[in-house]
C-alpha cells in the first residue's frame, strides 16, 4: 500500500517536471527534447542512496560563513550569537534525525542514555561530518553530564576567531544539532559547545550534554 | 628561498605582508604601503602599454639577487612573492598560496574582503607552506641553493650564508620602484 502511494507520488512529480519548462539549469533532470535524462533531480532521488550525494566541504564552509555573518549583524553580544547558532543547528538536527531514522532500517528506538549518545557519536556524526566523533565521555563531576569531542570539527575548519570575540565557539551550531536529536528522541537536555584545545588539535571542540532531571529519573526506573 | 609574501587588494592597498627571512632589514609600515600602491600602479600601466590587447600586467620583476613574482586573481587581488632567482616551481607555490588564501581568508566569516588580513589559521598554514617549499632562511641547512652553509652553528658559515642572500628590503623597494618609474 505504502509503496503504491510513494510510486504514484513519484509519478506525479515526474509528470509535473515534464510539463514545466526547465528553469535556467536548476533542474538538470528535466527530460530534454531528445528524451535523455542526464542526472536525477534531487527531488526524485532515493533518500537511502547516499553514495555520491555528499556536499562539498567548501560549499558548506561558504554557506556557514554567510550564516555567521548574517547572524552576527542581528545579535548583541557573543552569548546571543551562540544562542542563535544553536537555534540554527536545532533546525538542521530535527530534520537530520528524521532522515537518519528513515535510512536506518533496523533501527530501534533508543531508550537508554548511553545507547542514545553512542548513536550520536557514531551514526549522526558519520552522516553529518563523514567521520565518527573522537570521544564520548561521562563527566566525573556531575552525574547528568556527558561529553562528545571532535578533534577537528568541519564546522570551524576554516574559521579563525578574532581576539575580541575569543569566547565564541562556532561549535554552538553542532551543539544545536545534538540538542535537536536528543530532544527528538525524548531525551530533553541542554547542550553547549566548548573549545578544549589539546596538543596537535587546536580546534578540538567538546559538546557538553546536560540531561534534564526527568531523563535521569527514567533511567533510574529502567535499571 | 622565499623572502616575503605581500597581498594587495583590488584598490591597491596592502592587506598582508610577511617576511620569511631573518637577514632582511625592515621597512616602516608606511613604506610597505607605498611599495604596494606603487606596484599596483605599475601593474596597471604595464597592462595598458602592452601592444597586444588584453595583456596581463607585470608578472615577474628580476634582479641579480631576487625576483618579485606577481599573480593576480580574477577578482583583482594581487599576490606578490619575493623569492630567490633560483627558487623552483614558483607557479605551484603561488597556486598553493592562493589556495591557502581562499581557504582561511575568504571562507572565514570574521575576515572582511579587501580589509587587512587578520586570520590566525592563515598565518599558520602559510608558514607551513613556505617551510614545505624550502623557503625559510632559518631552515636552509638543506637548501641546495645556499653554498657554504653546512654547519648552522659555526660563525664563518653563517656569514657566508648571509653574504649569499644579499637582498635587503630597501634594496628590493628601491630597485623595484626604480624600474617601475
């Protein structure tokens, strides 16, 4: 039933594409008069096919740079800027979670904190940044805090933060993504990003996840 | 051996300058700006006086002891590379400098275009690049172009090395300008 529905909706998209004139190279797959189809339109592409659909790091860097410049003009202070970046990341994360769950056929719903964090550390990082995160740790001081670290985050690869805004960490965007995924999986938490440089990795960023009390209470019951 | 790198914006202002050799005597910051502005003017003139239409401006300025290589991007930014006449594969080095610039300056949201370059990562990666092409005077013990610099510690070999790299910046500036005007 569901396959039928999706097939028919695919068809309707295709027939629409065929009836519309192509707009300045935007849709490269619109059937030409020769009936040839060069590449597949992004709307028609299968969601599960990931090979060859990666976005170039440079394209992302330019986009992210513009996002930062846009945001910077509309905020007062660094805290405000980080909050905005976090919000932008949240919007990405909530969509990424949807896609990840759809792609992962054998996925089960994570009910435990550790499984959830491991999913972020591996699956999420791999899809978003093309590699796993470098470490997943539990805070020794606070029971409700966990840390995911990335030695060389793609987000801030080309960014040099000037001295007057040195407290700013562009990883706030990644923190927003993580927060959205935690939220979406019913693990509400507060997520922040911090720069923790170590030898050889000056850009190393740690994502600090502070779980809400309700999550810890539930975790206690599940034990 | 690479002596210096300058970057001139499309209006002729100097946005970046860095020396990579120790023996060079420094110009004042005002003189650097004048050098950049003058080169910018000379570059514009040379492209106009060419008998062939659509010619690029000056690409290389040669003396006995150094060469100034110029590379202009499509957007009008100029990269000046002051190097030893024997320095090999300048084109490749220039391309790498351009790459470093587009990575760590153009993609840096805190770097305004056409403004002086203040980007820590740019500094770091440019230094790494200059080192990798054997451009640093400090690491010239394995540089085949410096004769007589076998032991970095001995005083004699040091003086030999410094006499074999005579271009000081006033030299460069005066002869460069003299040729232009």
